[in-house]
């Protein structure tokens, strides 16, 4: 999908590969993903890791993925309950940024993961990485 020129093209490719398209939000960050990917080397991966908020939330939730969509009130509340265990009082801070509350919640999940990495507690999925054609480890950290 990184090579696609339009959102429509990326969605069509996604549907062919795994049965679903990509969100407009994902399409919006693809240029930055391309930029990082163009400069990242296997040596960089000793200090630069990839994470995903939903993987972090699943780990915070005892290894179980959250079933509520993050765009719903129940989904937002479930994520905030998990975050409050690590960032007491964070709900009030998140509410100050209502226009992009979901982004702030995702950023806090990534901060949780960064702290785990700093403290030697982060886990890689998969444990033994598959490598792409450039030798980059394809892993998500949480």
C-alpha cells in the first residue's frame, strides 16, 4: 500500500490482500511512514522500535484485545480506564483535547510502551522477527 498513489488504490489493494481497505487516517500517515522507512536501517532498530496502540491496550488488558471500537464512548472509556492505572488523573488532561482525544489516547498508549522499553519490560511480536527485503525486523513492540 505504500506504493499506492490514491486512497482508492490502497483500499482496493488491501481488499485483494486481506479483505478490507484502509482508513483515511491510515492513508493520511502513509507519507510519514514512507519517509521513516526510506531512512531506517537494521542498525537503527536497536534504538527505534515500532508500536501500535491497540497492541499496547491488549497487553494492558491482560493480553485480551479490546472489543469496543475506540471511536465509541465505551471504547474510549475502556482505553482510559487502562491508561489511568499507569497515568493517574489522565482523563481530565485528555478531555482538554476533545478535538483529537483519540490521538491523545493513542499517544499515551505509545508512551506506556516507550516506558516499558526503557525499563526492559517491552515484548516484541513476533518474538523472532521476519525480515523484509532490506533486512528490517518486522515487529510490533508493547
